């Protein structure tokens, strides 16, 4: 057993970021749709724009999602292949 806990920190932080139902829903939705903007997510989730943006900021800070600007529109996409595989396993979509 490896007791070098520092090597596990990044993975633990990613798991913490995913440990919220709204963030799991966002990540799973991005897996299906590939990219979308905050307005689309807000309408699907029936949550205020500020709430969706806060969750996206957490996911972005962990490198789970990234943004792509198209004029005034900012689209989000999944940026972490490990997270894609993990979510697929959790939801039986392997």
C-alpha cells in the first residue's frame, strides 16, 4: 500500500468536484451533447444562471470542463478523458 497521499490529491479533488448532483448532471449532459452554453444548461436544469455558473466555475477550476468562445457565446465542453470514463462507468454507459 502506498502512503504517499500527495500523489492522490488531484484525483481526490476531482472526485470532490464531481460529488454534487448538479455537477454530475452537467458533466453527463456534456458527454451526451458534447458542448453547450450556460443558457441551455440553465433551461434544462431549471436553475438560476448564477447557480449554474458557480458549478461550472468549480468544474472549470478542476480542469473537468473548458470553454470555447464563439462570438458572444461561451460554450462548455468536457476536457478530462478520465472523468468521461468514470461517468460512463457510473451510469452504465461504457
